[in-house]
């Protein structure tokens, strides 16, 4: 089982490296970003966060880096 996990991790690393080398990773990220904007994902995520976080916490974190990170696309894409 461990050997299969190691092989899987090694294959993922190899594929990721090839995607980076060819520039395909950036192209795929941009395509995904455009599709997420098109379908309204960012707006839905913001609305969901507002529903889940009590008003006083929204005020406390209004300008905090953590909230900006949470709402940015890069936080979710290929992490």
C-alpha cells in the first residue's frame, strides 16, 4: 500500500513538473479561473462566508489578510 502511495505521489510530482515546464499549468489555472468567474463561484463563496461568519467576526476580519486569502481564487486553485 505504501509503495502505491509513493508511486502515486511521484507520478503527481512528475506531471506537475511537466505542466510547469510547458506553461500548461498556468494556462489551465487561467481557464479554471475564467470558468469559475463565469459560473458565479466567487460570488457564491462570498455569500456563503457571510452566512457562516457572524457579523462581529466579519467586522474584526474585514481588512485581515486571512479573509482576503480565503476569498481569493489562488487559495483554492491547485493547492
